[in-house]
């Protein structure tokens, strides 16, 4: 059966069974996704906050931080789609998972093609009804239309500057090294020395300086930080 037009995006798989996690990761990569894996709840939370994935596959039973609590934290922080994996058939476990914020669930054992199909269905539903809009301080970035406003005034940015601003806004109050900025923004496709990112940051700062708070700050010896006062 044809699967139709391939989808793409970043998937985070949080599963303590390494065999299952790697198995699911391979299938997502074959389907055209970028996939990362974490094997416990705390590592999963850290990676979710760092990667800002398009979708999370989350096991219910995890060490260090269980799936239900992790799902609640993730849902409090963002609206990322979450599909929960559970080995339990009990109706109450599925209800708890959905009530904690999961968008769907799959009971083990499962067919990996079902996981991919459900993931694509969730992503189609989410992408079809929402635009990707980021808002921090007085800056708003619409990632769907590639438009930026500062204090409700339109700002003309290059595609590289928009991508860099998106990285900063998705990682508020986090110190990002030059290597991290290059990796997260340009997927290692940025040509030039690491110091070239300094020029990109300087140009971006100049364009968004209408925000008197000057959110992009240099952390000497470390990198840069996008400061958001209310987070």
C-alpha cells in the first residue's frame, strides 16, 4: 500500500529498551525523518528542550522520570505532539496517558509501520491546523510565512537571519556555543570558520535592535544567550 508523500521532521524517541528504541529510530529514518534517542526520562526531558522536536515517541514506563510525569512536563512547556508507548493493556493506563497530554498511544508489541503511520497522521493534523509562530519579548516570528515583527513593526531579515533567530527563540535563556548555533541553525551546512557566526549574530542584532531589551547577549568565553525576562 502506498504511503503517499513522505513527511519529514525531527522525532525524539524516549524508550529505555535500547533494542526497541533503535528499531523504531531506524524505521523513522527510513521514512525520511531525523531521529534521536534517549533512554530515561530525565535525559529525554533535557533532549526535548534542546532539540525542540516535531514529534515525541514516549514510553510510559521509564527510569528516573516516568512517562506520565514527563508527558505532563512536556505538555506544560510546549504543544509538541506526543505518542505514548505502553506495554499495558489496561484501559486505565491508556486513559492516564491521554489525560497527561499524549495525542495518541500504541500498545506493545507493535508493528513499526503502525508507529510511522500514526506519527504521520498526528503531524498532518497538527501542521494542518496551526502555523508555527514564536513570540518572545516584543519579537514575533512566523515560521510558516518567514516574517518577523519587533514591537509590531515588520523587520526585513535574510533567510539565514530568520533561521538564526528561530534557534535563539526556541532556546530562551540558554547559553549556546558557536558550534551549537551552527549545528542547530544550519545543520552543519554553514560555510566558513566558527567565527563567521559572530557576523551573523551581529547582523541579526542590528536588525532587531528596536527591542530595547536587546535580548541577544554575549556570554564571554561561552557563546550567546537569548534572554527572556518572563521565563
